[in-house]
C-alpha cells in the first residue's frame, strides 16, 4: 500500500496553539480535539505521497493566503466548539 498523508494536518498543527491562545475558548483536550477536527473539515485536504510532493506543498503553504485560511478555519471551529462544548460541565 502507498504511504500518503494529509499535509493540511501538519499545517494546522503548526498554527493551532498560537491561534488558540488568543481565543477565549476552553482548552481542555476534548475541546481542542473537536476544534482540530472541525478545522480540518473546513479546509481542503492536501495529500502528498512523496518527499518532493511534501516539499512542494510546504512551499505553497508559505503563501500568505494559505495561512490566513487556516487561521480563519481554526477561529470558526473554536467559535462553534465554544458555543457547543461536548465536555462535562464543571
């Protein structure tokens, strides 16, 4: 079987904590996992199968709009989770 990965997961992970620290949202593991999943569902996947493909995708990800789209998706997902938390109430 071929080894492929969704580079978008890595790209979101690189910005995730930096963006979340500036948002008033619960930071428990359940909420963070929900925000991460919702963020990925809002963004198009970027599958790579080779090191050259990964390098090309990383270069493309340096474009400002790519980062802006990820930040917007994280923010939107955080808003949804904040208003609909799935963790136990404290």
